[in-house]
């Protein structure tokens, strides 16, 4: 089973509150007005060592006066189709409504693992009334209060029970690098793969959404040996106009979850837009290596500074994660296709890089001791004692100090920059922790 969770339900049942609690952030807007969530929110969560992606959907509603109602409902249906587990949220205070029954009907037909979550159970009296929700026909229910967190532990235990370790591959090539080709629909992902494999393994048409599912291809030529994954575009034709961006993100999540490095294909004739940045951010949050391939470069009118300006624009939008290789390609003209593969292999090696503790403390510790964090607590300054790299599949470093809670984000970024300055982590997100020693 994969690790994608979608939170669905009618408006104003607390979906965004639960999303914020699961992800430990406040990225989803919470308001008593129904229908606030229109854009999708994507986050990461972890329970008992199992990581999973969380999607906060808009409120499912039919017959209202919201101009975005049709689009939101279609996105909810897509989320249900693509997620591995559905958290169906209902409201204990208001009881069952006709919209709850509509959503329950869709979920019963989906054959997806669905957990019926009764929210706003913040008193014994409310707990006594939740049994009516059994009539929705979705089995066991879980009583929670997303606002204060009560009941969420039992819910999460059941939620992650069948989840896989994201760094464990089930196929026979489990030790090979896994490269996910991601990007908006119709930027040339399948053409890219067909060109390097010299076969029409994947259907290629000038229609956004031709690729229906993620396709794994073993690539073992010219000194390369890895698994390459082509992500799907859009499944339903009737969703192309309104939900193409949402669906491309859903498929990017699906494909990058089990990958090591993501090759992000960008359409040079369109530019690096918000959706490209959204997918890049997903790669970063999932700690995947990234290579940006600006495809269709042959279609761009160029002067001596065009490439430089395009690259600067990408790094400006991607900041602060700017240490990313950018390759300008043309699949049609076979320009720099294999350069992209070479770079992806280098990024994979960077992601695997382990720095000995002795080397870290020899190179980085003197620098951070000379420039300690600019913070004082009761006359005491933050002092860093030593540094080590965690034994994880991607680069994570711990700076041990006396007052970690007073280290600001700016200083954490300073430490990351120093690590990048001394060691090659090009294209790889780095996580820096400060812990008490």
C-alpha cells in the first residue's frame, strides 16, 4: 500500500484543522465560514516511524451558490481516486446531513480504505450521539477533536497500519536508483523517456493527460543502470480544463514517493510557473534529489543572456532551495538529454553522500564557533559543541548545542549553506537540526 491520505467531507467539518494537526503546521486556513479551502494543501506527516502525504480537499457541496463548487467537487473525486486511504470527516455537532450521505455513497463505491472520523467530539454528551453515523455504512468510526487532538492517536494507529516504508522498494531492482520524471502535463515527460530508451514504451500525443498511470522502465545502456518512472498526466477528459494542475500534483506525489531523484521537466516556451514551483516544493519536502530540465529550448527565441536569465528566474522562485542543477534540453533535437541523465546520477550520489563526524567537526565546527548563533538567554549565548550526520537515506545533520530552542531559522540556513559550500550536495535538500547536548 502507498502512503497518500486524503481528507474529505462536506464544508466546515474541520478538515483543515485536522490537516494542520497531522502536518504540525498551520498552512491551511481555518475559518468558520464554509468553503474557505479551495486550493489544495499538501503536507507531510509521520506516525510511529511511518511517513505519509496528506491532502486537504475542499468541502464537497452540491446545490450551493459557490462559483467554485463544481471544480471543488471534481477535485474531491480525484483525491478519492488517487489516495490510498480516505479520512471521511463528519461533524458530531450537526449530525448526518444529505451532503454527508452523498460523500459516503461515493466512498462506498470507491472500494478504498476509508476511516469514518467523527470530529468535534469534545464532551461526553457529544460522544453519546455519534452512533448515528454508523448508518452511513462505512464500518468502524473514530471519535476525535481535531482542535485539541483528543482521539487522534487511535486514528493514526489504524491509518498507518498498512503503510510501507518509503525507502523500501518491493521490486527486484530494489538496489538501483529510482528516477521519477515529473512535471506538468504536456511538457514532454513521455517523449523524454522514449528518446533515451529509443523505444515507444509510453504513448506520446500532444494531449495533456495521455499517460494514465506511472510506468516503470529499466534503463541499462551507455553505463547507466536505473529505474525510471514516467508520471501520469490526467485521467479524466472532463477534468482537463478545471483540474489539470491538481491532478498533475496528485500523480507527482504518487511517483516521487518511491524515487530517489526527480527529473522535473519544464516547458521553456511557457516558463517556470507556479505549478512547476509547486512540484519542485513537493520534491524538496519529500527529501528527493532534483534535476530541472528546461525542455523545448529549441522553441525559445534566444540572445546571449537568455539562458542566464531563465536560470536566474528559476533560482529566484525556488529560493531558498537554489542549489539545483538546471539543464536546457530539446527532446526533439536530442539536445543534452544524456547530460540530464548524467546529472541525475550525480545528484543520486550526492544524496547518498556521508560525511564522517571527524571531517564535519574539522571543517564546519570552527566556522560556527567563530560565528555563534546571534541569540542570548539570561546572559548565556548559544554554543555549538559538535556536529554529526544522521544515518538516514538522505542528508540530515545534527548540531549539538546548549540552547537549541533559541536558534533562529536564518542561522539554520547559514549552517546549511556552509555544508553545501564544503561538500557537494548539489540538487539535494538538506535537513539541519539543533539538539541539546
